[in-house]
């Protein structure tokens, strides 16, 4: 039997706190060498892009593959979303696909969870810090949720070029997180924040890296192609740079690759993978003055760990539809 889980099923069982614990364990496995993580495979049919993201986590017993498609004409032509994702979860003992679940909400939560874990290891410890969020879209919402799990925030400042997106963000996330969320009228206003997140669709730097205050922690989760970046050279140079994986960052992260190509930083500027902080191989933040930066490219281990968690919770709650395929 294969369990089918709709988006609403995934939403009903998946919390940020649990997802952060699962994602932390996944990064630990990556660092300890018990994860198998091929780079994502891309196929480009005429109208779009199809990505295949497989991963295996030995200790967690999670074997999965996410299929994500990006079809820009979907909304106008078919009244369907641009990005569609589904996760196939397998039984590592038999290889059988035991669950197929919607991947949209799962992706946003697992992306938030990686930033939440990075924030726990890299942000200053003080209570009452201010979050500054660039972007008010799908990912940005889950990013703020994750920050509020990682640190006790006093308020959040949010900036988006779309006023409509900003309004929706505040209406949804204010009550959900019971947090004061203030719309910012410019990127400069966000420089007052202690913890910054960049979660936009921009291919160009969002702010002047020289304006960032000492002690700030940044999670950069948007742009993930060699020629696109949300972060300028100045902030990358000023930061202790932590990535989700060396391999993905050197292949996909324009934020790192652009200054590397121009010779403004060297390879050694990549300080650590997130898993190396979790396993204690390398130290996270060492004082209150340094600027720390986590670059997230998005790894299939996050999907596999989260899908396993969702499956187990769905079984326990008796939700979903069982099908003989
Ligand atoms: N790292 C990961 O694991 C991961 C996972 C999923 C998505 N992403 C990436 O995250 C980014 C955001 O995805 P999303 O699903 O939230 O998209 P979205 O379209 O829902 O939201 C993006 C928002 O960015 C805003 N924006 C664009 N340019 C801006 C600028 N210069 N300043 C401020 N706001 C700006 C847009 O108006 C929009 O509201 C994309 O680049 C996506 O590819 C990363």
C-alpha cells in the first residue's frame, strides 16, 4: 500500500519545531558521512524545468526523492502554479515507495528549518532581537516562523517590493506567531535588525553589505544559480561564511561564486558546512561582534528527513489515503 498525503494533510502534522530537529539530524548525518546526497539532476523539456532531488539518510532510515518542476507559463496557460513539488518516500529495506506527498508546504518548512538550525548555532544569544526579512513570499513566511523558534524575537521588520505581498504576510504571520510585524519602506530600514533573512526572487544584491551592523546573523536562502545573488561582495567578505554544503555552494551559489570568480574572495573564505557546526568539528559564533552568514541552497537531505517525519506523524494520526498501486 502507498499512503497519499495532500498538502492539507502535510500542513496538519508538520510543525517547525519538529522539522528543525529532523533537519538538524540530517545535517549531522551529512557531516558524519552516513548520508548519500547526489547533486540534483535537471531536465529541461521545452516549456519548463524538471528537477530530481534524491537522498538517503542511513541513521534516520529515510530514503526519498523530490520531483520539482518550474513551468513559468503554468499560471496563464493552465491556471496551475509555476512550481509544483511531490516527494516519494521509500522503505529503505525493500525500496518500495510507501508514501507520495505534496512537496510545496514541506519545502517551505524544511527551508525555514535549515535557517532556524543555522540561527541557533550562529546568531547572538540575547533575547528580544529584531528580525529583518527581505521578501514576503512563500519562503519568507516560514523563515520568520523558524527564527521565532530559534530565538525569542521582540519584533520583525519586513520589506518586499510588492505591497500586496507585504500586506498578506503581516495578516497571516502576525497572528500565527503572535509577533509585532512592521512593514519597512526601504531595504535600509532593515539594517536595524539583529537577524536578517533574504528570501526573494531577486537576482541582484538587496542591500549594501557595508551597512550591516557588527554582530548581525544573516540567512541567505534565495538565488541559487552561479550568476544570481541576493548578497553583495562586501557582506560576503565581512562574514563568517557557512553553507549547507561545499559542493552545492561551489556549483549553485552566485552569492559565493561571483566574488570567487572576480578574485575578491578565495575558496578558503568558505568557513564551514552547517553539519560541521552541529557535530562540533568547527565552532559557530565566537563573539558578539562577528557577522555570520548561512547560505542555503536547499538539499534533498532536508526533504528526506522531513518526509519521513511527516509520514510517521500521518500514520500515528491515521490521516491520508491508502492506495494499492
Ligand atoms: N534555499 C532553498 O532551499 C530554497 C527553497 C525554496 C525556494 N528558494 C528560493 O527562495 C526564493 C523565494 O521563493 P518564494 O517561493 O518565497 O517566492 P515568492 O515569489 O513567493 O516570493 C518572492 C518575493 O520576493 C519579492 N522580491 C523580489 N525582488 C525583491 C527585492 N529586490 N526586494 C524585496 N523583495 C523582492 C517578490 O515581490 C516576492 O514577494 C526564490 O529565489 C526561490 O528559488 C530557496
